[in-house]
């Protein structure tokens, strides 16, 4: 019904409008009874094809401007019911199937939500619109819209009014509904920064006694260094957390409390670099969101078959998960970061990734979700590291690329184990993005003589100079190969260089070569004067065949 009639809204009768509004409201209430149940959404919208079709149908409904003009703040009319229920159900589809990135990049819903959030006289619709924006927009997009202060102020104001009201509601909007929206907001770094300025932690701490979701919000916010300091100074709250940790039988609450204590540096005694640098039990730790469990299990089985010793949590650790997580990181050489929208939003994944960064593990990122681009803390964490895109390549091809990255990581581990660098102290690495930007440029020092560079040194040099595509195309090239390559570029026509690199780029990484990266690489090679280092007897220019095609020796 929705799929058909969402194309003909201009011709709806008042009776049809009322019928559609109440059907969607009934379905939405069924799915959200007692909180959103993903299995209910999956029953109604069971497959990938149908969830895209229904999603676009609801987008058409909520984007229909005449409905916006008839939203009422007081009388609960059909248009208000329709938009309210449609937004909530659409949000459920997006959250259940992790479609936020698709919505943001492939539809115009963002502008519609922004308009509704700014103009709707019905506050529950505004709450849903703001929460939706937080769910689908990256930190960069939120900054560009300059709406974080408005969003934070709006949510905290309504939450405070609801908490102080005898019914514990605000205009019939319950506190759990408000907390759900605030939880969506709290995983964004820009929201955390804004929240630090509103001084509303005492309100959330007070609400914790009756609504455990407030602890999840505090955990997400505590990744911000200013908020972490505010919480550390609240001795009664930290004492309460320690008490809950030792007494509660609620496993989910225990995990959340342990996560907060971890961020406040009140949990887990770190081992020294000397204690944790020898006799590693694992080659690789796989860090992933449990929504990506199937493909990660497939990767785990493949890596074990090859011979790697792998640590992975298939059972979602309960209790004091931070000690188990910390031990796994301290006993691993490399961490495989399985990036997705849900990974970036997960407090557990963020804690794992940032502790691995702190302990200076080799990081090998892979991308598992189509349309997702690393943002926020995750983008800062991986920096200019290359990542294998499992959504772009066939699985076998992506796996081959991953094996090459892991081989490079193995080589880096061999080099770094010979001259161990002291790990960063946790006090030096508060977990906000501004600190993460200060990542060391490289953990490996290169020999002064380029001819002595290994494949790893060339790879690190290209990454350090922000040439990620060239690092992938030239994978496997050592210092002497780089010198010969520089001589080829120096003596060949620009068009020949471009065509050769284009062919190799398409063959090796299935991408069009970046002209900007080629230009920057040429500039770097000229500054290094590498072409002049090539032995003359090894590199000769055939003037008669100067127009013939050349190919890079990068197999």
C-alpha cells in the first residue's frame, strides 16, 4: 500500500490520508513497543531489496512539502500523525540495516530533515529529525551545517523539563524516547564538544538511577577530554561507578560502567612496554562491530587457515571487558580494524582501537560497508594509512590485498621489535579527536641512503608524504626500484608516465590514477634528486625509441 500510494500523494483524499497515517502509526507502535525491536522491523521489511523500496517510499512521504505546512503543535491532525510515524519507522529501517551512509550520500533526505528540525511546531517530530541527522551525518557534515549547539541545547532543555515534570514526560514525550535521541547524538565528536560546554552532566548523572541508558550516553561523552575531566572531578559519581562495578548483576550495565572507568583512567593497570613487547601470544587482533560478525568470522577462518594466531571476540565479552580487551591488545602484534558505520558508533570498538593506537600496534584497516567513509575519531586514528576496500573488490581480490598489507605489517613488526619505542602513556592520549591528530608520522626510521631502503621504507615514505594511492600502486618496490622508477619518470614523456601508471593502477587497485598524486610524487622525486642516483650502465635512454611506451616494474 505504502509503495503504491507514496507516488500519488498529490491526489490523496482526506480519507486515504487518514487511513495511511493510522496504519503507519499502528505498525510503528508495534515495532517500538518497549523500545525498538530490530526483529520487528525485519519481519515487516525482511530483505535488502524491500528495505530500500520501503525506505524510499517513506522518504517520499516525509519530503512532501504540503504535509509540512499542516503540521500542528496542538491538534494531532492526520498530517502530524503521518509525518511523526513515518519518520520514526524510517529511522527504525535505517538503524536496523545500517543505511545512514546510503541515506546521506544517495538521497536528499538531509535537507528535508534539516528543514523539519528548524520549522516543525511539533516537538516530537523535531526530536526525531535532529536524532536522524545525528545518525546519518558525519562529524564533518555536522560541523558544516553548524547545528550542533542547537541540537544539544534542544535535547538537554527538553530532557531537563521532562525530568522535572511530575509525569516524567514533556508534552507526552517520555524520557526513554529523549535518551534514545541523545544517545544517537553522543557518539559524534562535534556533539561531545558542544555538550562539554552545556554543563549538563549532573542532569545525566541524576537520571542514571532510573534510566540505565544515561550511563551509555555518559560513556560516549567521556571520550571527550573535557568531559572526562569533569567526571573525574565528581568523586561521588566515580565512587558510585566503582560500587556498581563490584555489585551489579546486570552484565550490560557492568560493561558500560567499566567503559566509563576506563576512559577516566580509573581501571586497568597498564603493563610496561618491556613487559608487553615479548612473547606475544597473537599475531592479529580483529576489532569489529558485531553487526559485521559474518564477514569477520569468514576472515578469521581464512587467517587461521593460513597460520596466523588470531584473537577475536565472538561472544561479546561481559563483565570487566576492558581487562580482557587490554590483555588481547597487549598480547597482539597487529590489529585489524574492520571499519563500518556501526564500528565508528560503537563505544567498545572505539575503546579497542584507541588503546591499540596508544600501545602503538600496527594497524591494518579494512572497509566493510558500502557508502561509508571513515569519519570522526576513526578518520583521525587511521590517518593516512591505506585500507583494503572489501566493498569495491571481489572478496578474493580484497583478501589478496589484505594479505599484502598484513605481510607489510609483519615486516614492520620485525623492524620495530629490534628497537622498541616506548608506548604512549594513557595520560598523554586522552581520547578526543584533537589529540589523535598528533599521531607520530612513522615508527620506522629509514636509512640515509635510499638504495638501502626496503619495501617497507618506500611504503612508509609514500604514506608519510600523503600519497596513499601511490603507496598501493608501488607496493613491493624497494629503494633501488624507486631510483630506477624516478629515472624512468625523468626521461619519459609525461603522457607516457600517466598512461603507464593508469594501466598499473587499474590492474593493481582497480582505480583511476590520481593526477594530483602523480604530480606530487614527481615533485618529491625531483627534490630527492633520485634520478641522478641510478647507475648509468643500468639505465640508458634510447633516443630512437623515446616515444615508446614504458611500464613500471612493480609486480
